[in-house]
C-alpha cells in the first residue's frame, strides 16, 4: 500500500507554494529516472555477463593454420557490446546526490492562500474584471501560472489541496485521476448532507448549478501537481471580480453558504483525507512543518 505524507502549510502565498510543489514534483521525477537508469544498467549488465559466459563455453571449430608472412595469428573474439546507456546510473548520481533506490513517499499539501487570482496557460486574461489598482484595493494579487484551466480565485476560508503523486504507483490515467479527486469532494459534501456531483463537459464539483470546488492539474512523467480548491467559509464576493473558470452562466457556492453556518475547516480537512486515502488505496500520514527536500551537490 502506498504512503502519502500530508503537510498542512496553514496560510501561505500562492507563488511560494507553487514553487514548493514544483520542487517536490521534480524530486519524484528525478528519483524515478534514477531508478529506471539503474534497472536498465542492471539488465544490460546481466545480458553482458550471459554473452561472455556463452562465448567462453562454446567450443571453437578447428581450423588448420597455414604459415604465411602476410597472415598473423587468429584474433581472439570479443563479445559484441550491447550499447552504452545514454545516461548510466553512475554518471547520473552526481546530479541526484542523496537519492536512494527507496522511493520517496507521495505528498499532499493542504494550504489556505491570501487573496489571489490565478490564470491557467489556456485561460483568457479578459476574464479578470479588475485593474491592477482595483486588485490592490482588494488586497488581492494576480498570477499567471503553468497549469490547465482558466481563471480562478483562492483566498481565506478555502481549503486548497495539492497532491503530488506518482501515478505509476496507482494507475496511469489522468482522467481517472481527476474523477478520483472529484469523487473525494463529492463524498465530503455528502458527509454534510449535500448532494454534489459533476456537470457534463465541465470540470469541478457542483451543488445544483453552483460550483463548490474547482480543479486544475499538471502532470509530467505521470507525476502530478496542483489539485483542488474547496470553498468552505470562502467570501464569495471575490468571485464576482472574475469570470470563474471562464464560465459565464454558472454560480459559485461554498459549504457555509449551503449549510447556512460557518463550517469547522479542520473537520473538513479530516474528511478530505479520509476519503482521499480510501479512494486511492493509500495510507496518509500527517506530518508537521514543511517537507524537507535534499539538496544536490
């Protein structure tokens, strides 16, 4: 069973958290490439040993030698090399100082961001309806980011989850992965008596025609980053300054709006982790502080 380390970062700036995600993702990718190179080198080494053994045990045909000043002794045959690895494990090691063959656990970051609007790489900048000066008066920032999706809002009262998972450990299907994330939130909503679901051809989790959770995913070599943003006690007025996710005819809602009361965010986090580990068949271990990344030398 896979292990996932969960770090609750509290309130943290968006860009800082993005950089942390990217560093963890890159670390998992480097470890994966390192292990693959070692495995390939080991397999090629075994092939080389087998070829050598076969040549040593195979009897040579008898050929009568004829003395001639133009012909030297018959050369000793050498096994044909299997071909050098493009990057051998030994050559790669200095770039990946501190790596071992034991894979690092996957990571789930939970965080609450200060007021920020983020635009995905396929998003339309015109979906931000405020000027820089107006954003400043709202104490909000604007960030263009390398993820899928259009524009969205993050802020206090919203639980943001960033799973950094190696999908080779689960399943290599990005659509299934997104469905699992959605199902996690659907089950959380059900815990509070809310009937949430999906809308055909639209991402997100919805209560009626109102989006309660947004999703944005980035994946490289089957290692994910970015994730979901669940509105719990979010100030929904901030969504009025954008066209959320580029959708003009849908509303945005939150757990507190649906229930008519403030919601305990720590309880919501516990429910997210419960359903997440159940769906992914993993064990989530809550860790203190921030994930420590080994440094390369």
